[in-house]
């Protein structure tokens, strides 16, 4: 079974299994990749006696040996994935580092895009950002990588730490790839209010075709949810400076007015439907 899982990992570069199996598979896959970097006849015979698929064996001594030539170890990564329904067994996703669908790279790129948009919202205007977008993610990443361990930059310490781990032994094009993914995520964030506006206009037209008190009331409830912006407790909007825990507490976490703070709270410029399209308009029933 372990040979099958190691072979599947080399074939697909990412597999989903239980956590104990993922740990054992990662241990054996690390040994096989370390063996493949020797590139001699003894290493080939040893690996061919363990890996079941000849195509995966060629991939091991070709693609993986070249990819991890400068990496001293740590060729696999385990992501815990909750518990399986039924027996409640812990599930994990096991992947090879720097694979084309690297989960850590995808998540880190989105975090970089989120925090880059937050920095641009702090200094620029929302209409200009919506019109021209956010560019220069590669220069932003290179600037953050030059900062020291105790330096303060635009990225959070955890995001900068993950970014350095990805770029340390990454391929030469890793910075441009990560910057492209970050800019794509920023584009998705900027497009959300625009798509919400188009959806809201369509809903308004349908409500006004056959206006009844119930249909207009339903439309007003949906429009109010659009202007609230948050669909669940703790949801952070682009540009938000408060933590998710603080947001999830809602009104219960609002301090009293007579409380004096040690330092002023940073005013955030959030990207939401309300900040893009202004205040809530007049009710649809009043327009008829």
C-alpha cells in the first residue's frame, strides 16, 4: 500500500489521504527523491524496486532530481484537511514542494495580493484603483524580501515568513509567477463590487416588472445585505484593519465612548459595495 501511495504521489504530485498514511508516505518519498539526486546505477536499481510505475520512475530521476537539486531536504508538505465523515479519521493533503499546483504558493500569493491592495487603498482613491487596477506586485515582493527579520513592511510577519520560505529554493521564475497570481487575486477582489452591482440592477428590474409589496420587500432585504457587505460574522473586507475575531464579535466588542486608547486606531479605507457606490439609495417602492 505504501508503494502505491508513493507512486501515486510521484504521478500526480499531490494526493489526499489520512494523516498517518500521509506522514509515512512523505517519509518514503523523501528517501526516494534524495536517492534520485545521486543519478547512478545503484540509485536507479533501488528506486526501480520500490516505485511501481516506470513513468513515475523516469519523472523521479528527471523532473524531481532537477527541481530539488539545490534543496537540501523537505521535498514534501502536509496540509491538514479536517476529519473524514463517518469514522472521523484525520485527513491531510500531501504534496510535493514547488509543484505546479502548490497549495502554499497559491495561499501566499492571495495573502500578498490582499495586503498589497490594502496598502494601495491606504494611499490611493478607490475610483482610481478600480479604473487602473493594482500593478507592480513583483517590485512589491522584491522590496519586502530585502527587509530584515525585525523590519516593518507592508506585509504581515507571517506572510513575509511564508514568502521567504517559498522563494528560498524556488525556480528562477517563481517571483513573476507569484506576482501574477497576486495581481489576479486583486482583480477578483476589485471585480466583486462591479458584479454585485450588475446583479443588483437585474434583481431590481425583475422586482419592478410585477411590483407587489412582497416582491419589493424581498428586494429591499437583498439590497440591504449588499450594502452591509459581510455575509458572515468575522468576514474581513479588502482594506480592513480589524482582526477577524474583533469583527465576529460585532456590536458586543464596541468599546464605550469614554474609554481612552493608548494609541489612535488606524482608519481603514475598505473596499466594499457601499464604499464604491455610495450610500443606500431610496427604496424601490418610493420610486414607483
